[in-house]
């Protein structure tokens, strides 16, 4: 038996009437999502057919290059017996973290007697890990900040049997507390659980499938329809978890101000945590059922839509371009105005805030991999077995101590995060998601490099019998792997930065222009292809293409090919009033490290962006790809970029 749970607190505060109303509200949200999902399905089928036929160029993304992960199994990475607060009591539990970063909890007595089947899988998506009661108290107070008056005493799980607790705080589930026996064990479990949080939170970011693209676009359009333009806050975990978070976002006001105040209670904070967890359990169960139905519908409808679009692909594409041309022609002035006044002044500092930690982290990871290769080569001269020689490669794993030396470098600086939140109006959880995505992507690159090293060495060994040739083979393998790693690091780093800046800025542009979305022109033949052509989708595609061109220009001007590093002279202002005029920060708290021994991986060596340096459209591309009618005047654009470079 397998249960998916989080905390050890349970309640039954919801009446039958409350459950029925929550179920109806959840069903209504899922119906709205299904409507957007069907529209996005037609648009995605057309887009995929255009990519396959070469009529559109498929956009690159970090996930696209990393869709083939190293095989991850259920082999334990770490396990041990800990005290866990569960069902109102402290119980001895056997915890196991697998190679795929699933965290399994079992009754220690049952494990001792051979009972491995009955387990609870801990939900760690978006969780925060802390090791002191003071830190966890702040998280609880943030969860219960809407509660006025007397909030109640301390949480029961704060009475820890040992001095070495590990708290796992989920946004909606009840908190979970573990107790280790020693400070070292506490540190090891906390480190590994943080890596598990990262892994479970970026399930969607490591996928690049047709179904996922449809899902994410439908989610974005639904939230924007409801007036929420904040980027990426909910996109942590699986599809089921993402939709459940969307529903919780909608029904939390009802819980806080209608249901919760009517409950007669003493410990108000504890009651709120239990109530919220109870509602989340119900929402997850209902979303899981309805999502299965929706995905089954996608499986049935996709072949029919593909058959329809293939028969008239060129005609539909021509209609799409004609409509996009009309949209850009009608709204050119408004789009150019908002780009030049509200978006472009923020692009350079945004780019630097995102790129600086990515450059630092990628630089350190590359150096750590090089050091590991040197250790392998040194072992090759000691007469050890091949398995022993390659053992240092195991120290590069996500939960290893060596990984903890370079992955934290990918975190946004405190000043950078504060400025991004103030400038783009984003939630701090979105900053966490950007960091998780960068960490997960970088770790996958190193995992693949380690796999490549092992496979190439296995091939080399087949062609020699003399052990003295092993050292030369190891050097050849190292050089081959590093060459490929350098290429991957540069490419992925560029795409990570581009996509991060786009995720931050595109919702702001869409929100500025939300009242200007045009009615869809209906040229001859349009009515025959309505499943594939939607005004709001085409409008957003035009905005994305236009904004992408401006980001490309910023990259060329900010990080040219002559390896100019990021500015190390700027300092973040501490006053909140600095943010009022949307001016960029006066500096940064960290600099971009140089990448050792790699002429291809210096901080300024981002890939050149395709397209001309001028403001005109790119030759040979359609309106959707080039956004040729939307451009900021050259002189104006240069002035804005100069202003952002010299804010003080």
C-alpha cells in the first residue's frame, strides 16, 4: 500500500455542505481550464505540424536538450531511522531517499519485520527546509498572517525529542518534523531533502512534450483571464499538483473569510493548518480524477486534429500569417510604446540579475567537473580497478557534498531578487522556481557528462590490453567529454537566461496591453479552420516575438562576443523608494566568475543571436517569427539602453 502524504496532522472541520461547495467550485475551475485546454490543443497541433514541415523554426529550450535524463531508479541514496511527528505522536520511522529523489517513510517496526510495501511518499514540491524552531515559526506565521487576534500557542511538533530537528514546510499540507540524533545527521538529511525539493519541484521543467506545452499555455491563459499575470508562481511539481495549487489559489479567500471564522476553536493557527491541509487533500483527489478524463480526451482528439491540419497546412499557415500581420499592423503603435517605456528600460538590469548567478554556477560546476576528471586520471596511475578509478564521478550527484559547493551559486543575490520582485511584481516563489530550474538543468548536464565519460572509457578499454595505456585513454576521454560539456554549458546557459528574462517580462507586457487585444479578422476560409486560429493566442504570439527581438538586442549590447564580463561595479540600493521610478538598480552584490581553462565558457561568450543587428525584420521569416512591424526606433532604443547602463 502506498500513501502520498505530507504532515502528520489530520482534521475533519469540513461539513458535508462545505465539501459539496468546494467540489462545485473545483469542478467549475476545471471546466474553465478544459475550455482553454481544448483551444490550446488546436493551436499546438498546428504549431507542431509547422515545425515538422519546416514552415516554422522550433524554439530551443533547456528542457529540449535535456529530455533524455540518466536513468534514475529506486536504489536508495540515503536511509535511516528518525523520529517523525505523525498522527499526533512522535513515531520511529524508516526514511529512504531514492536515486530519483522520492522520499519514502515506513514504520520502522514493520521494516524490521520485512514490511516494505506499506509506505508514505512525502510530498516535497515547493517545500522549504529549515533546522530551527525559530525559522519554522516564521514560516508558520506567514501561513497564518490573515488570522487576527489571539492565534494560539506553539505547534505540538515544536516539542522535539532531540535538539536536531528538520522541518519540512509545504504551502498547503500540514508541516512535517523529523528529529535526527546528531548535528551531522541533521545537516545530511537537510541537505538531501533540499535537493529532493528541487527535483520534485521541477518535474515539468525537465519535460518537453506536446501535452505539457498544451497544459502550460492553457494554465497561463486561464490565470490571465482571471486577472492574474504573475509569472510561474504555480508551476511547481506535477500537472496534478499545479492544477491543485491553481484551485487552492481560487478558494483560499473563501476558506479564510467565510469558513474559518465560523469555526469555534482555541488554537487558531493549528486549526487553520489542519483545515487547509484537509481542503488540499480533497482538491487533489478531485483534480486527479478530472485531469485523467481531460488527458484521455486529448489522446482521442489529437489524431483527428492532426489529420485535419495536415490536409490544409499551407492554407492554414497563410491565414495565420495574414491575421498576425493585421494584428501587428493595427497595434504597432501601442505595442512599441509600451515596449519602449515599460519593458526595455528594465531588460538590461533584469538580464544581469539573472545571468550573473547562472554564469557563476556554471563556471564553478565546470571547474568541479575538471577537478573530478583529474582525480580519475590520478587513480588511473595507481593500479586500481576501473570501477574504483571512476568512483570520483559518483561524487558529482545532486545530493553530494561536491554538488552543494556549486549549486548554491545559482541562487539569486538578495539584492537581485528584491529588485526583480519590485520591478516585475513577482512572487518570491517564482524566484525559487528560476533557481530550481537552473540547478536542475546544470545537474543534468553534469550527470550526462559523467555518463559520457564512463561510456567512452568503456569503448577505449576494448581496444587495448596493456594497462599502461589506461592513462592515455583517460586523458583522451577527458578531453572529449570536456569539449562536449563546454559546448552544452554555453548553449544551455544562453537559453536559460533568455527564457528566464522572457518569463519575467512577457506577462508584464501582456498585462499592459490586456485592454487592447484585437478582434480577430476573418479572411476568406477562416471559418473552416477555427479550431486552429484564436485571436488571443495569435495576439500573445505576436507580443512574444516582438519582445524576444528586443531581448536579443539587449544580449548583443550587454554581452558581446569579445567576452566582456558582467559589470562588477554596481551596488544595489537599500531604500525601497529607489524602485518607485522603475529605474534599474545601481549595482550588484556579486560578480561573474571567470571559467577556468575554457576559452569557450567565459562569462561574455554567450551564443550569438540569429538575425540582423538592425531594427528591420529578419529575412525569410514570417510575421510571427520576426515581429517585423513591432520595433522600437533605433535612436530611442539606444538612449534607453545607455540610460540603463549608467543609472547613477
